[in-house]
C-alpha cells in the first residue's frame, strides 16, 4: 500500500528555511513512491498551551484537523529550527496540543508508531544541530520512531535561490535520500 508522508516546519515564518528544507526531503519521499502532504504549521496554530483552556481548544477545527493529518499519515518530515539551543515554541506547542486526548480518544495516537525524519538548518556553521536531539527526545518519548539519520544544514541561507529552489546539488541529493530512507523504513 502507498505510504503517506506529512511534512511541516516548526516555524510560523512565511519564508522559513525549514519549510524549504522539508520540501526537498518530501520530494525524495515522493520519488520513492510515497503520497506526500506539506502543511504550514501556522494554519493549525493554537494559543500557548494552557491546561485550563484544553476543553475549549482541543476540539477546535484547527486541532482536530492537525490531529487527523498526523493520524492519517505513516511518517513525518519535521524541520526543527534551533531557538536558544532548543526547539521552537511553535513546534512544542503544536506537539503538546496534538498529544492530549480528544473526545475519549487517546492523545498519543497521533505520534505512536509513526516514523519521523528530522532536519535543521542555520545561517551559521552548526546547522542548528543543538535542537535536533531535543526534538528527537520529545518525539521518541511520545512513541514516535525518529530515524537515526538526520540532517543539520550549515549556511542554509546560501542554499536556495530567490524562488526557493535548492542550488546545492550535493545537499539536494542528501536531503532527497533522507526522504527515500524514511519511506523505505516504513515499508
Ligand atoms: C529567539 C531566537 C533564538 C534563536 N536561537 C538560535 C540558536 O540558538 N542557534 C542558531 O543557530 N540559531 C538561532 N536562531 C536563528 C534561527 O535558527 C533562524 O532564525 C532560523 O532561520 C529559523 O528558522 P526558519 O527560517 O525556518 O524560521 C534563533 C532565532 C530566534 C528568533
């Protein structure tokens, strides 16, 4: 059966580098035979998680749609920007909202057993690598299988043209290979 891969970045920024990175990995997954979906996390953005507001927002259209997307896909490609040596509040907030029970359904059905490929990038020389193990730990602890290969892309600001196309051929094939690996592992 065709495997379904969902990609998103933990950035709400329109011109996010991580959105560009995950799209290249997603192309690799598509070439490997997967059915692919890219989403902008801001379309599913919810308030900063507050347990007092769970009843109000957990059944919101945004949360339910995001949950359904996670549930209906076999694997995820997540671009995880490094903010102060950790992950972005947008990504953590989305994971938190998507991990609480809704209408009697177990919360973690969204992540349990799902395969995940991670990527980060930064303008500097370390490629945002410090956010990767933190993202990995969070997702692993809620039941996802985060694949061991990952990509941290240094000087990401120099890797795409003005139209958002990747210009570094070696990087392109490495990212696409990660997408293929994700699909092959799920198969
Ligand atoms: C609050 C904040 C903290 C940041 N901390 C780091 C950091 O610790 N290390 C790093 O490499 N970049 C850091 N950055 C830069 C981001 O990695 C950079 O803006 C990146 O492009 C964000 O990803 P995006 O382009 O997908 O939005 C930080 C940016 C912000 C706004």
